[in-house]
C-alpha cells in the first residue's frame, strides 16, 4: 500500500513540476520575444535616424557646394572688374 501511495504522490508531484516548468518556460519565452521586439523597434528607429541624417548631410553638402560655386563666380567677376579698372587707369 505504501508503494502505491508513494508512486501516486510522486507522479502527481512530477506532473505539477512539469506543468510549472512548462509555464515558466513559456513566460521566459514570452519575455525574450518581447525583448526581441523592443530591440527590433530600436533598430528600426536607429535605421530611420541614420537615413534622415544622411539625407540632411547630402542636402547640406549640395547647398554648401552651390554656395561655394556662387562665391567663386562672384570673386571671379570681381577680379575681372579690377583688371578692367587697372587696364583703363
């Protein structure tokens, strides 16, 4: 009789431990999936920020080069005017 009771008790305990372990594993898995989702969102945000920064940088470079070309052109015109003034004088 003692052996049957121990076997039943042991089986019930093993089932309880097994269910608890599965439940714990499920919780841990859910937590990891949540962490992975958060990391994916952060990566997407960082990628978007990099894209925006590259776009701004390229626009700045274009505007800067355009302004430099205007400045060079204006200086060139100024030099030509000074040459003409010096030739006349």
